[in-house]
């Protein structure tokens, strides 16, 4: 019991502790950081990438909850336990959305088709709050062109990116005749 009390005093979790020292906050920060890494390794680190709102929510909530363990605004150990619970719930929802398409669409959303057969879908653009300028900027960024006429389809993906399927292009052909008509070389590229 003396060890538990000593650890409690070091971390500022013992009875009668009202203010944390700088050292206690630093130590709590180190422990929370290591615990967060361990939880993410056990759970799923996908939410740290560019993903759906489903993933972003966990990052925001987890950061908020774990910061309370560092500053002493919440009890230390229970805050770490609830962080593990949040990671577990995220993993469970991710697993269930993988297993069930309807749940996946409800939790993560569905892609919206913004351009179909080369034609911008005005209702989808309006419902997505995407202007023609936004669409052209995304096309320029991802495909290196600003010409909507080159796009066959475009989708607002669940993660918020706009993806483009370009129209097939005719190949460029160059024929080079070698001296005295002996041989012709044909080069094609798109």
C-alpha cells in the first residue's frame, strides 16, 4: 500500500492534493503520451490519417479527455481507462461498419457523384456546398488541369476529398521514317 501511496503522491493523485506541481504535470504528460501510444498500437491508428468524420471525432475527443489527465482536471487513472474505452469503441464501430454496409454508410457517409458523364451534377454540388471554383481547384491540384471537359466522373469521397475519373484521351502518334524508307518507327503516348 505504501508503493501505491508513493506513486499517488508523485503523480498528484493522493488524497488532499489540490494543486499539481510542474514536475507532476510533466510526469503525467509523459505517462499519458506513452499510454496514448500504447492505446493506439492496441487499437487502430487509422483515425490519425486523412479519414472520415468518424475517425476525426475520436481524435478530438481522445485529445480532450487525455489532456484532462495531464492537467489534473479529471482523475488520472479513470481518465486513462475511459481513453482505452474510447479506442475500443472506435475499433468496435470500425469492425461493425466493415461487416455491415448500411451501418458503414450511416457512420462514415457515402460518396456523392459531382460529375456524371462529363456533366456537373448541380444538385449534388449544391448539397455538398461545393462551387464550380472549388471543383476546378481540386481538379487542378489532383490532375494538373483546370478543364472540366476532360472529366468523365467526379466524386466527393467520404473523407472529404474530391476524386476524378478522367475521360479517355486519344493517343498522340508520331511516325518517323528512317533514311531511304527502310524502316518506320511509330511512337504513341497519352
